[in-house]
C-alpha cells in the first residue's frame, strides 16, 4: 500500500512539475518577447534621435 501511495505521489509531483515548467516557460517567453519589443522601440527611438 505504501509503495502505491509513493508511486501516486511521485507521478503527481512529476505532473505538477511539468505543468509549472510549461506555465513558467510560457511566462518567461512572453516576458522576453515584451522586453525585446520594448528594447526595439528604445533602439529605434535612439537611432531616430541620432539622425536628426
């Protein structure tokens, strides 16, 4: 009985870990895209300022 419980617990933790990784990965990816967009705007602004 104890081994079965450990097995269930292990698979549950693995599933939870996978979900957390997917959610965190999507969040991190979104943050990187947002930062890249902001960075691109800043770079364009500075380049536009230097031209004039």
